[in-house]
C-alpha cells in the first residue's frame, strides 16, 4: 500500500492547533492532528498508511517547567524537519538542553525582526507583525541553535538548528494576525519538508464526503435538526435536506426567549424557501425558570444546554425521531476543552452543556469545520445573503450577555441596546461578515444625574464591536468610534442605563463574549 505523505501535528492543547491544519489545507497539504503524548511506536502501528514528511509541535496552556506533557524524544531522531510553535518552541528548547523561564507575558501583536537568511523566512519581510500569547520564554538556546527571531523584549523568539533541521517560534504563525504566517507555514511544509501538494479543501469535496459518511448512518431513521437561524445550523439543515426526503427530517426552533426579536420570522422564511418541515417550540418559561438564581456564566451555559436537550428529546419522542443533528463547529469544540490537553475557555451549550446520556443519537457533520469554511458552504449551497453574512450569535443567546441572574427585563434591555448598536453600524458600514457587535448588561452601579436634581444609581451597559475571521482571534473595532456618542446617548435615553462603556480588549487575551 502506498503511504500518504503528511505533516504530523502533535497537539499540546492550543486553541489554535486546528488553525495549523486549516492553513495547511488551504495550501493543499495533508496533515493529521494527534495528542502531544503520542509515541513514535504507537504511530507506526496505528498510522502505517502515513509517511511523515515533517512534524509541528503546537502551542499549549501548560509550562514545560511544571505540568509537563509526556513527549516522546524519539520524534527528534527520525530525520524529518520539526517546527515548534509557542509551547512547542519552549518544549523543544527544554528537551534539547536550553532554558525556559517565566517572564513578562505577551498577549497581542508584536513587531518581530526575522533573520530572512533562515529558510523558514524565505520571501518574507524582515520586520513583521506577529501574534504572541505566552508567559514563559526561552532564555537560553540549546546547543547548535541560533536565534532567528527577536522582539523588543526577547532575543530568542525564534530558533533554528541547521544540523538538526529543527525550528522553534514563540509566536503563532497560524493566526491571521501574523502578517507572514501563511508564507511561513508554506515554507516549512513545501520547501523545507518537501511535501507534495494534494487536494485543497473545497465545499464540493466536503459535501461529497459528508453524503458518503452519513447516508449509511441515517438510512431510514427520522432526524430532527436543531435550527437556531445562524449560518451553522442553516447550512446543516440544507445539507441534510439534500440527502433526505422531506418527511424524514424536522427542523426544530426552540424559542427560549433569549434570542434576537426577528429570528423566529427569519427561520420560518428560510424553511419555506428550502422546503424543510419546521416545528417551533415556545419554551421560554422553562428557560427563565431554570436560570433563576443562576449567577455563574459557565453554569448558565450548562443549564441552557440541558433545557435545550430536554425540549429536543420531548419533540424527538413525539415524532419518533432517532437522530438529533446540530451545527456544532470546531471553535465550539476547542473552547469547551474537550480535546485531550485543551483548557476550558468556556463550555458551549451544545458541547460542554450536553448531558452524558441522551435519548437519541447525536450527529455533528460540521464539527471539524471553521466558521469561514461554513460560510463557503453557505455560498456554495446558495443560501440567502442574510444567512451567509449573518453575524455570529451565541447559542445561549442574551443570557451570557447579562451579568448576574438572567431575567426577562434584563434581556429586553440588552436586546434593545444591541439593536441601537446595529442601527449605528448601518451608518458606519460595519454591517458585514466578520464583525460582531452587541451589548452587555453589567451590575456595576454608579452615581449619575438626570435632570437638575435627579441623582441616579443605575446599571451599566458595555458596547462590544469586534472584527474576526474565524472566531479564534478578534480585534476590537475602531471604525465604530465616530458613532459611540450617538450609541451612548440612545442607550441611556431608551433603556435607562446609568453608564455606557466601550470594550477595547482583543482576543486573546479576552474572549469575544464577556461570559
């Protein structure tokens, strides 16, 4: 059997690990992601069909000096090029005799100076913007290594051993914030590892493979689809409708009382257009009842996940459905900490919020896709522009944009404030794909004056507008600045808020949503 050339990605828990795979896929390069503690011996037994042309060690949340993941040193002696990223860079330095210490952390764009004589940086600009996210740093290089990247604070932000064919980078080339990132990965995989280009990921090939995979799983079973109105679940619904007769699937919209005001009507219109049977379930009383006295944001997500599944199970039983399909994508999965070494950033209601035992079979055809790939599918399937370009809206809805206990009154305030922001966005030209804008209700009381003698002590509203490509990284928007005065005045006047704040934090170190 002919072996398939591949880049092996050893995953140490970074939320960006699968961006490495996604970028390589864009270049037509096959890669496989396996846990960081995978041994060479086990790989040879289980994955004999692959011929490793290079190895990438991903980033991760741990420190090599305390909670170290078992790493098989045999990988370093098989003679293929190796690239360590962030934690992977530190792991290589530590393993090969260098020194790694806790230093002043970096969590943003940094200007880096590349040694463009190094093959990894061939064709790049020597002064480049890179994305840093680390606490530890390499303070002493291993023997036979030289520095190939420096920043204003660190001289060993990249290292290279010509003898060992090993590279290490403290920054993340896989994220869009790193200006030369894709070129660096291309240099490593194609020019250094010598891997041949294969088939580039496409919507057409994905749909073909999905049809082949799920036709045998579903067969004649009845399927209910969790339809939220977002691009992920809408794409899923159209894919399954193309595979199954109309009577075999039911799209279910759960009205939790936590959504945008126009979502229900948009879902009705969408299902009519694509000839999909729709059932609307008004369960808002159940959601608000279960959320009573729940303060912790992660607990809110878990509660909402349980209520959703309870309602879906009830509808499945009524319609004798055996399969439940939901539009989970990869950013949901990795942020919920379900890969072997990943940290829990936030449990998503459709991942971390699911009960262990459910009364139907769960399928998630989009689980390994990124948001931009789902949007490409939406375009390919000719979904309406309204859905293709739809802003991402969290599954738990406005509940996670309310600080403290969730009530109908607070949700109404957040909904109205968000609508005010959206109206300003139309004027600013920001109402396009890749932008998220919303309001957050926070229980921070501050004194104010409304009228000559009317002193107040009202809650505050935070305005958040970010620009993002794949949800894994995001920058706060500066384009909205000229409209903040209008937004603030309207929110205070129309909702009764005491103060309006603008969030200028990027992701990382923040998440996009507050909770």
